[in-house]
C-alpha cells in the first residue's frame, strides 16, 4: 500500500523541481488595482480605465524619487484626465 502511495506522489516529486526552476526564470509583474491616488503614486506605471477601456497612461518609473513630487504629478495627471 505504501508503494502505491509513493507512486502517486512520483510525478509531483519528479516534476516540481524542474517546473520551479523554469518558473523562476520568467520575469514577474505585480498588478495593483486602486482608487487611491496616493497608493497609485508609488507605482512605476499607472493606467486610467473607464468602463474597461484604457483612457490614459502615466509612466513614472524611477525618474522621480520624492514621494511628494510623485503624488503631485499623479494628481495633476488625474485632474487632466477629468478624474
């Protein structure tokens, strides 16, 4: 009976390590959905959606280090988008 149980786990034991190695090689992205402009100002890229359609995009990247400056830039961009 123990052999049958072991054979049941065999595919997991054999494939899990190579699958994990492959998964670690791919670049991952984090997606945050928010209505809070202060939280959005911490992101590198902001998409403005209306009814599921992208209406605008703001890319902050790492060019602005000051959180206050980032918040001001996001605020003025959102104002221009009629938010």
